[in-house]
C-alpha cells in the first residue's frame, strides 16, 4: 500500500489520544485497505472520543509505474 495521508491536529490531539502514535493510524489503514473505510474508522473513533477540534483528513494512493531515476552527481 502506498498511501499519503495529511491531517489536521484534530485527529492526533483528540481527547484520550487514540492516535497520538502514528503507528495507530497506519494500523487502522492496514485493517481497511479500501482507503475510505479506514478514514471513516478514524473519524468514527475520534467522534466517540468527543474530539473538540475540527478535523480534516486527506488520503490518496500513489502509484509509481516507472522505475525511479538516479540523481546526477553534479
């Protein structure tokens, strides 16, 4: 899975801090490989914890179809 996730502090500074460790966010996304299901699981959890801040989450998948290039020395 090659996902990029950007979020505001409402997700990581939620009361009870269920996602203070980034590995917890990663684990939720692994359990829900469809992407949107994982985001819904994250948002449902912080709602259950009565988050006080607004939260924005952006997730997208990165697909690399070509070999990477080597940087030049100069």
